[in-house]
């Protein structure tokens, strides 16, 4: 299991990449308050990875509903996956996550990608 602090650190690292990315950064640069957004997304991943709810005020997570409103393209969703995978690879290389944690997170990303892609391309 991954602890919240590490999930937060990984999430924050991903968002740093995403904001500056030439292909998908514009979706992330419109987020008004990263100080609230990143912890909420980290808590989402805590629930996805560990089944743990840190703050019941976050429920329900409506990520699919929120992403449905965005003009996402298949390539942008793929780019999201690439950046997230690169982030996880960095944490695996530095031994902050192990092979099992890495694969567990990749599986969750693949699941989210499939759901978001299905919604975005309707």
C-alpha cells in the first residue's frame, strides 16, 4: 500500500509536468486553485489504490463527469497516460515505489484512460 504523502508527491510531480506540457498543459493551466485540487486528486488516488477514504467531503468523486465536459482528444488522453507513466517510472527508478505498486497504479491509469476515452469520444 502507498501512503498518502507518497501519493501526494507523485500526483504533484505529475501535475508539474502536465501544466508545462505543450500538448495538454492548457487543460491544466485553467485549474484555479492547485492548493485544493492536488490534495483532492491525491485523495482520489488513495481511494483507487488503497480503498481508503481520507476525507468523506470529497465523495462522490465525479471525475468522469468533469472530464466529459472537456474537449478532450484521443491524443491528449494518450499524452496524459504517457506523462503519468513517466512520473511513475521516475519514482520506481528512485525506489520510492516498488514493482507491484508501479503496476497497480498503471492498471488504475489504464482503467481511467479507457473510461475517459469512452466518454470523450461519444
